[in-house]
């Protein structure tokens, strides 16, 4: 009887240890998104040259909330995404369809806000230098 009690106690202890260890497994990492930002020259309807900007997350899928864009003369624009999702390496437009920003030379600044595919919130800053 004593051996049976000892055996049941050891079995219970091993079972509890197994449950604790298996419940403490580390989830896969959700890396902080890494963005590359590019620009394209476009012709404006009223004449002149405009700019369109595109971001690409190179290491994760993302859901975008908004991007705040500051042009070289400190003008600020906000483009909202309403939680639109983009897979890794997808091109993310930073302006509405068929719209562009008036071309200005200098450094354009971007603050991209959203969450990674794993749910981690981010606010990432990026810049693009525009020359003639």
C-alpha cells in the first residue's frame, strides 16, 4: 500500500510538472516592423510634378492605422487606413487613390502607426530625401 501511495504521488508530481512546463512555452517572436519608404514622381492634373510615397514592411505583416507626413516646409498631412492589413513586402500607399503631394525638395518625414500581424502596436519614424 505504501508503494502504491508513493507511486501515485510521483505520477501526480510528474503530471503537474509537465502541465506547468507546457503552459510556459514562449510564443514566437513578433518582430518590430521594419519599413522602407520610396517615392515616385507623377504628373499633376493641373500641371507640374507631384510625389507619391509608398512604404513596405520587410519583416512582418501589418495593420495600418495612419501615417503622418511632414513635408520639407513643415506642412503636415495625415492619411488614414482604418485598420487595413498588408502582408509582408506589400506596397502600402501613403496617399489616397489618384492623389499626390506637391513636389518639394528636401527631407520628407513619416510616422507610420499601426500594429504588427502578431498584434504589437508600433509607431515608426522614417524619412525620404527628395532632390530635383
